[in-house]
C-alpha cells in the first residue's frame, strides 16, 4: 500500500468517499488480528469480518468522511494517528455535519504501511476543541 502511514491513511479516506471496497481493503494489513470498531459498534476482528461490515455500509452509499486535526505518534515500524473525522451527512432538513473521533494504527510491512486498527467513536462539534491543560480539580 503506501510508502508512508500518511499515504495509507489518505487512501483509506479516499476509499470511504468513493465506496471502493477493494481500495479500502488494500489499506489493511494481511494480519488476521486486525481490528475495526465503528462508532458505537462492537469490535470486529479479521479481514473477512471487516470487509463484510464495510460492504454493508457501502450498500447505503459512500461515507463522506474527511480527516481533520490529525495528531501523530510515529515509531520506526508503527504509527498511531488520532483523527477528528468530519462527516457530511444528508438529513431531512438538508446537509449537515457529524463528527467522529478515530484512532488509526499502522504497521510497516513488507508490502508498505498498512492499517492494523481503526477505532472510531461518536463525537460532536465541541470536540473540535482540544484540551492541552490538565483541568483543575475543585476541592
């Protein structure tokens, strides 16, 4: 897949936006212990199970998710990206935006950088703000 974790992440979000299951699965490591957690959902383990859930999601159309506010921690052969995803959704009252907080973990493999974990949690617009200080505890 990608020559860097960033390239693999870019391909992952392109695949979501295009509902391209082949591109999406090419982002994942061949390791059968890969894990995906969709917002509010259970832990999905293994390539077949992950593919099945994305096939079901894509049957309803693409996911217009765009990564924002990416925080990265990189090692020699692994990378962890914490991402705020902005998701464009159509509601009965017109277009709207939803937010998802995701952690994407990548390993460098013989085939390039591949995703081993995608863990997404429901978010909201207030979570666009980041906390950089420890909150004071009231006594």
